[in-house]
C-alpha cells in the first residue's frame, strides 16, 4: 500500500532544479522500484515534482530544469578538485548507497555490532520465559539476506527493476547472509525462542526464500510471505504470529523482538514517526532493532525538510 505524498512546495521544486548531474540509482521498496534520470530526478509517476511539471508549473521551469541538468559546453577547465559528499569519483552507474552497502567496512561493522547488541537484548528479554513460548520476528531482505549484488547488477546495466529479473534472482537463492544474522538466529534457538521471518516477498517466492535461508544457515521456524499484493504492511501477519492463526503455522507466541531495515518492519510504525519526540523511539535498541539500508525503503517518499 502506498501513501500519497503531500504536493511539493515551489521552493522544493527550485532546489531540485539546482541539483547537478548524478549517477542513476535504481532502488526498490517492498518489491516496488523507483528510477531516477541522469539529473537525479525521480521519474516515477507519483513524484510530486513530476506531477507539478505536468500540471501547475509553466513550461519555462521545465526548460530551466533541462538546462540546469545539461553538462556545460566548451573546453574543459582545470580546477582544484573538491570532494563532493555522496558522489563517487568514477562516472560509473553504481550509486553511492549501493557502493557503501557492497564495499564498506562500516556496513559490516554496523551489522555485526547491531546483531551483537540485539543478542544481548534478546538474552535479557527472554530471561525466565518458557522454551517454545516466545518468538523473534525478522524481516528478510537487507535484514538477514543481502540482495545488494542484484542492486549492483541492475545499476550497472542502467536497467530498471522488473519482476522477471527480481524473481530470477530470488529463485537462484544466491543471496548471502548478512553479517551476524546466522549467529543471532542460532542464539535465539539456543535460548528457547522461535524465529519467524515476515517478508514482503511474494508468496510465490516463499519456497525459494526458505531454501536460500537454509543454505546460508539462517535458522527459521516459519517464513510468512506477502499474500495480499495490495497490502505491504505487516501488522496482520505480526498479529497472526502472536495469535497462532493462519498464515502462521506455529502455536501462539509472545513476540519479544522485531528486527528490520524498514520502519514498517515494526508493529504499527510508519515514516511519520521521524518527526515525533525521541521518546517515540524508546523501544529501539531493546524490543525493536533496526538495521541500515541506504539503498531503498519507505523513506524514499518522504519530503525533505
Ligand atoms: Mg527489508
């Protein structure tokens, strides 16, 4: 389910015009991908800037946008090189977000660090609970399974997401485990917990997902994929795990922890929490454990402050 964005204000539109050319990232969220043109402009139909271009803004702004994006004509001018944050030195098509995820020490450190802290929190939260009576719920993509090779391949081909290539990637079962995830799930079992994966992968891909998880030693008791294409929220499935009702195949379980890379991987949380007080985030680091995903997510639809 996709929420409508608020219309962009004119000041946002003008800031968009001032952006220079950047690489063309290709990102997806809950199976839905977004594309950007060579100026970094969101080319998707629900982009409020595009909507304004096509409706309320005069043609002069569209022309100005094209000029702002075009490379400067004339001979090259030698200048002192100044690093630009968020851009890579090469002119390839791999976005900085994918490069960070695929090839940074920080990515591995953060995953290992987070899963170690999550394990300590789980040991506290599960203390005294009867074996088999409780569960931890984890998301799959970019939480326990690493799909960044697919992201890199799509970007390198200057392609856009399509379900055929995504389904082929999932069916290959080639996603590796993210650092710390196998150890975390194994420890959850040692403590007497059940491990449930709640993912927005289509139900038709669920068997391939289970096989991939098993291949990379992610210990799971159940995998609940998305059966309702119109609803990407996971709350109904979270409640089914707690109640022991379909699509869960397990008995009722007390869910002591959620782990995910998207705010919607946590019960009833949405992007609007980002402007709430710090106290709204009090459960993060204890009952809720969030991992980084700069490549895609429900945050892409947020309006910049
Ligand atoms: Mg995910």
